[in-house]
């Protein structure tokens, strides 16, 4: 992972999304062209086919509740295996500054390559909210990528299911129009444990299986409440946003927990599709814009 001096435009791009619990990394070779697969308007494929090409390689590595050296070792190992060129440039967005600092320092110590931190102001998306500067870069990156997936003027809801769940609106002008934030299942589990005297902590449970709605033990009852509560809250927010915006017809789902919830978030009120690397694609688009 060393690099000689070279034109940024000729380098592949390493996109890094540092979340509260996991770090997602995506490798986009120099020839990759996110957004080139956009379907033509009026073909009937605007919803059926994504406009964004995913990264050539990507991964998700847990950093929460782990030693820094341990998860950094996993990151370096993946980079050594996935990145097929010594010449690359990196971009990183973070909601966990301490973990991002550790990764940036580790990359710098290896020499040659650097990670450029992307702030909200760097994302070319207008935010029509009370305090645009306070909107997290991750939410804007998701909307930027979603904007490239839909036809011009199409409204979409973007759901990111992670430690926190965000449900955001892309309006007909291509702007970030606001949204909702709620705790994800792991945060809810921590709150139940911390706020009660006897309930166990299930925050580390990352099972992708939907639990039975009727728990036969305390642990099963908590798991049912966490999972189906998240399903109900997220689906209802999507319904409400779609109902409030007549043009909204698509919900784009991403985030580390998306695969575990996708099946039960489907609804007759909207078309649902999952794009696992949505934030990474947004970072890639920003990097391309910086280079151009």
C-alpha cells in the first residue's frame, strides 16, 4: 500500500465509511465509472435497475468493542488483498472521529497514500433544512448516490440501517429534504440493559434471523421487541414520507443491518431495493467530482 507520485485521475479510489460500530471499505479501480449504468428515462427500468456500479471489492469490519490494533490489522489485511494497484487515493467519511483518526494515522505510517476526510460541505447536495451544516456527511452521501439511481425529478426515500437508523428524503429538486433518526436495535438493547435492573444486554447479538414475535424467554422477548420494533418504526416512517410526497415511489435501503430487515420492510406503498454499498458509492462520486 505504497504509492509513487501520479495523477489523481489515474488512481483507483479507496472509499471508507467509518460508522459507529463498523468501518466499511470499498475499492474502485481507476476504470470504474459509478453512474454510467443509468437507465434511459421512459424505458420502464428506472426503478428495476440501479444506476450505480458497486465497488469492485468491499467489506465491513467491526471496530466497536475491539482493540484498535486488532481491527486495524483486519483493515490492512483486506486492503493488501483487495487493492490491485500501488497507486490509489483515499476518501473517508466518519461519524466516529476517534476511529477515523486511528485509521488515518495507520495509513499515513505505511507511507505514500493518504485518506482525505470528506465533510458535509464537500458533498454536492443541497440540504433544504434548518441547519444544513449540521447534517451528517453520511446522510448526504447516501442521498447523492440515490440521486444517481433515479430519474431526474424522481423523489426517493433513503433508509440507512446501522447503529442508528436514518430515513431521509430526496426531493424532486435532487436535494436532501430532511428525514428522521432513530436508534437501531443495538442501541435500544443497550438502553434496555442500562435503564433496568434485571434485563440482560443483547446489544452484541448480530443474528440476521428474524425472531419469533412471541418470545418464550426474557431474551427472546427482548429480541422480538428490538427486531419487530425496528421493522415497524422504519416501515411506518417510509409510509408516512411516501404519503406526504405523492411523487415518492421508491425506497432505497442500505446499512449494515439492511439485509436482516429487507424482507419485512417491503410494502405495497412503495418499491423497495437494497444497495449495500450506497455510502461508498457516494464517496466515490465525491472523489470523482474533486478530481474533475
